[in-house]
C-alpha cells in the first residue's frame, strides 16, 4: 500500500470514529409530553413524503429509515405507543430521543424493548449519553438491558480509547449516573452480543487507545 493510501485510510478510520462516538447529544431527551407529539408529526411526515422507506417489522413495530435518520415506533390501534429517533453513523446508531405515549405509561413495550429491536435491526452498537437529564429513567432502562444479557460499555468522550471499559454489574453501572456536570462526559454503548463487542473493543476503541497513548493524531 502506498504511503498516501495509508494516510488516507488512517484519516478515514479516524473520521468515522469521531463521527460515530464523539457526538454531542441535543438536550431534549425524555422531555415533556410535547416531544411525543413532535415525534408523531415527524413520523407522519416521513410516512407521507417517503413511503418506500417505511417498513412493517411485524408485531406492531414499524421503521422509517433514510440516509442519516431512522425512526422506530410501536403502534396499537393506529396509535403510537413508543417511538425513537436515531442518528445513523458509520460505526454506531446514536439515540436522538425516545418518547412514550402518556396514555401508555408503565405499559409494555418499554424503552428497553425498543433498544433491543433497534440493535437487532441495525446490527451495530447503540450509543447514548449519560447525563443529568437521563439519571433516573436512563438507569432503569440500561439496568434492564444489562439484565437481558446485552453488552454495555462506557467511555469518557475526552479520552475514549483509554477509558473504554465493559460494565459487568449494576453496582458498576451506578458509578456513571449522577447529577454532577462531569457525568455529561460519559457515553454508553450497547452491543447485542459478544462478537460485536469484541470487534468494537479491538478494532475501534483499541486503535483509538493506541493513538491516544502514543500522542498520534486523533482528529
């Protein structure tokens, strides 16, 4: 491989990593019920404007998938019960926001069911920010996913390679939820199985770790 091809490959992999894992989340996660209405309006507009990209996933689940955005939702009697907006990145699927119909609070399906569906459908890890806006509901969701057998990892966005680690139990998960501003630096990663986790740990975060420890370019 020629030197310019090596440099180009390095730049491409670095850009993909930065785009996929060093995102800044909009601070609108789990806000009041008005966000649910906005999701329904967005969903209806996508369905109307681009019906060929709408897919019935069976058992009440539906998906709209474009080039950069995917919406997933569950319907009961033509009413959205739960839905989520996701940003599609090269190496990950990033949670934009998740909403629940106020008429179905405490009723299945739950956010953990939604994430489980997206994991299987997208076949790549899901990333989400840990911050004070997610402390209560987020912990409940991610603890449920952990109990379902999914792989959960965490990293600090300031040094993703050197801080990346797997979470093995609930007590460790609790360390990354809190009201202090520093918790906004953490990112969670949800992987469906061991194979996807190993690939992410070695190929993506492992290479980033090498660059950070050896003061190589990361931008």
